[in-house]
C-alpha cells in the first residue's frame, strides 16, 4: 500500500546501551540484547547510540566498541544504524566515518540541537555529513528536543541527495510529513511509537521504536497487517499496544526501558547521570502499562 522504499526494513528499535553495575560498558550484554531484539522482538534493524542509547554520555571510543559488538552479534540477520548526530558538523562527520569503518549499515543524524541553526545551516549540516560518508542516512526530525524543526522545503532539498534516504519523524505534524511524502521518495519511519499507524496511513513505512524493546512483535504485526490491507487487524494491534506505546514515555524512555529489561532478566544495568534509575513506583506503573498491552515484565 506504499510506493516508498524501505531501506532499513519495517521495525527498528533504538536500543539502550547496557552498562555494568559500575557504569562501564557491558559489551557482552549489548550483544545479548541485540540478538534478543532481532530474534525475539522481530526487529529488522537496530539503532545504536541514539538518545535512548545514552549517546550524550558515551565516549566516541565506547560508541565504536558498542557498534562493532552489535554488528558482530546480529550478523546478517539485521541492519545496524549508528546514531552519529551532534550539534557540531565536524564531530558528526568524524563519528559518521568511524561508524562506516566499524561496519554500520546506515547513519541516524539528528538536527543540530541547542545552537538552533537556521534552515540554511540545517541543510548544510546534513549535506556535509552525507558527502563525507558512503552510508545511507536517516534524518531525525525531533524539534521538541532539538529546538529546531526540519521544514518541508529543507526536507525536500535533503531528499535530492542520493544518500539521504529516510526520516525518523518525531515532529508530530502529519500534514507536514504528508507534504514531504507527496514530493519525495524519502522513507518515513515514525519516531513516536503511538503515531506509527497514522503515519502508515499517509505513506510511512515503519517505526523506530522505544517500547519496541517489549512491543516489537505487536508493532511488527501491526505494520505487516496494514501493508497487506487488513486495517482492522492493524487497528486492533495498535490499540492493544497503546498502553505501552505511550506508557514507556511517562518518564524518560531510557530509564523505563532499562527498568523493564532488568526486571525481565535481560541486559541493561544502570543509567548514567544525569539520568537516574527508575523508582520502584515507576517500575510498578510500567508493569501495569505492559500488562494492559498483554505483556508480562
């Protein structure tokens, strides 16, 4: 039901970065979690070192070590997309080139945050990164975090670059997204779990999820049902998953995902400051949200 390509499959999870109890990188845990997300939660690809992966508090060396471990763990069963976005174009290029050498299949590049560049600067940033690497790029449009949106005109300009192929859309503006989809061949992935089905209805192709650490089977089934024309089944799965699609964001998603994984005996460990580990009350609420979606944590 869509003519748009699907360069990274239908379902991606923005994977948390497991840490050991002392806060160091848990490489063995990262490999185990990546395999679980691909083999048990039906992910076609994983995003490593996104915000959910605590990229603001991991070093460049840790990002490379993590990426290599995940690429090896999933083998040819899934693609691995490296989050390389910063608010410094030169640093983003360094991370992009390092990720390419480490075996990434694609790059997630967020709009430069905090320094709030004008659209001319946003355009130049993305094009510079695309020119500096041979990997396909997913542009991440999340103005409520970055402080700057990628406008429709800028997005259409970006789509002219052969390596800018997809968008992680967390703008919350289906009309703007619909205009871009009508004018470009960009593959739109929802960056908000609960907005996936509405985005599919205007030509989107999938989800880059957070709750999909737990809802992957439901989310993948929902996308597949919609694509085969069974909108009733897709809507039923959307409504089933909705309590956890939304509940995972009652607190910062990283905190709740790690709490849920730890409770389930899966690798996650603590978060790094300035985040804090979820409280017992937050975990209790997460379990209630999961139970409402038919999932036991």
